[in-house]
């Protein structure tokens, strides 16, 4: 069993943003091609603690026959907790472990600290979607709604995907947290003009690229304040009201996965009785098997449920890099010995 710690994962991923975006795009394309197995995520919740949860995301990411150029197949599971109360105590909201299994024996072969992998695959998917959905347009800047770990990583990846970004608007229900965020992470967008917004509508009106990464459990906002054709990265999934979803062009990672667990798209499905409000999946757009999203002034909303195969793609990359560099701790005797 190879064990790879958080700091080692961070070292292996530092400066690899473009590669991570490519890995995420590749995983989306494989999923669109039907080369994945992706059971629904399992949510473990606790009595009288509705905000806390632990989620299990199993999956398999396969390849085409004879295709080795895109990396090998991989199977495993991410086990990730979200305890929002941790933030007040100075701890990270989320923590995770990723277990990879051998596809020859089924034995577990690598245990990887997964919080950074989870955050960066999420951010990479958002940045990839922004590039795809802006369709060659240069955004006026970016608005971040929520100033936690995920939007920090979204900013990191947007700075790579859109190197011309020079303006940042920030909104958080805690203005002090927003101020700390920009002080700590200004280096991710050096030289940018920073605007701290006093209201959510002010923030939404500031730019035509918006990232929601909050801990909202129920919808709380529309998109009426947005400029025409705004691209909304709805990473936290539960911020937008049903009218906001129905008034937008909607792109998702997988309709069956995202229309669950009281996400905004799930509520829109319950309201309408169908999924006609979903324009396409991101994989289909990447592959060119879906029509481009129209530009008619309506917002374009990307709602990614978070597919476990993205975590597996990055975890495989980290494992392979760690093996090649001799990084990590190999634990002998973790599994039973051979039977006679």
C-alpha cells in the first residue's frame, strides 16, 4: 500500500494547472463516450446536524481499446466530509481520502490524502467550463461569491485559463473573511483591480464571469443583476432559485447525477417534471456532439455535481508521479499474504 500525504500531493500538483485541466477535460470526454462506470454518490448524514455530511464517490475511468496515450484505466473511491462548522474553529471545512484499487486483483494499492485533489479538480472543471462557455470572449473580470478554499482554487485555475484577467470582484456574507481572502490570495491574480462588494447584486453586476462557491443549503438568489450572456460557474449547486435556473441556458456534468440531493437543477426538475431546461453536458460540448450554447443575453449556468472519475484521474496522476519520484510511504503487510 502506497500512502501519499497532503504535503506530498501539494508538491506533485504545484504548477501543474494546465495538465490538471487537460486531465479533467479528458475524463469528461471519456464519460461522454461511455467509458466510465459511475454509481451515484452515497451521502452519509447525521441526525439533527443537517449541514454536516460525508460523501462516498466510487467510480471507474476506462480507456478505448489499445489507447494508452490518455493514461491508463483506474478504479477507486473518494470519501469526503464537509463540516462547515470547522471554519469557525480554524479547520478546513472539507477533508478527504482517495483509495485506488488494483484492476488486476481488486486489492487496495494507494491511499491518497484527497482534499487538495478534490478542490483542484473542482476548480479545474469550472475553469474549463468558463473557457468553453465564453466561446472566445474575453471576460470583463471575475466575480467570486464565497471566499473559501474552493474559490481560492477557482481563482488559481481561472488565472491560468484566462491569463488576461485583470479585475476581481468579491462578495462574502462575512466581509472580514472576504478581506482576508484577497489579502492572502492576491498573488493568484497579480496586478488585478479588486472590488469588495457590499451586496450580492452588486457583485453579480460587476462582471460577466461569476463563480459561486458557498455553503448555501437552499437557493437564495436569482441572476437578474447579471450582465447579458454572463457565464455562471454554479460550483456550490444550491445558490440559484428555480426561476434563475429556468431563465438560463444550463450545462451540467451529468444530468442523472446533478438532479439529486436538492440541488438547484434537482428543484427545477421537480418543478417542471422534466429536464428540458438542461441544454447539454460539458462532455458532449467538448466532443462536439451537442450544439453550442446560444448567445441571446440569457445567463449560461454550469452546474457540476462533481463526478468521482475526475478525482480518480487526478489521483492516478498523483500516484504515478509519486511512484516515478519515489515519493510516499510504502506500507508492507497491509493486506493478507498469499494463500498456500
